[in-house]
C-alpha cells in the first residue's frame, strides 16, 4: 500500500481519522505490514501484505488476527485488543 493511499482512508464506521502504525515497508517504501487505529471508535484495522483489512466486525475473525497482534505487541505498547478495539489499561 502506498503512503498516499493510506492518507486518504478513514474509518468505514464513523468516518473518523485513522492513525497509521507502519511495521514493515518494501524497498519502494510501500507499506507491507502495519495497522490503522480509529480516533473515535478505537477499532484496529490490520494491514497484511499491503492490504488493509477494513471489513465490518461481523465478517472478521479475531482468532485469525490474533497471531499478528501478538507479533505487533511491542508496537501496541501497553494496549490490548478486544473485539477489534484498542483498550488501554484504564478502560480494560
């Protein structure tokens, strides 16, 4: 995914701005792996092989995304993910 494309995306649920965390890029600076987080609803949307997963919650399977979240734990810092939403320690 190109950075310019990532800058144009918003949350499909509430149209709020997204924060981008880049995990890996290719040699042409395209985003290969990372995730978006919504400023409003706190949903997390992974980017896998350059493709953002922005499907409605009912079409996503948390168990399939769990290995990514475990691998990205250092990028999530003190946050956890439950039902595709970011939780901080104070609201978990």
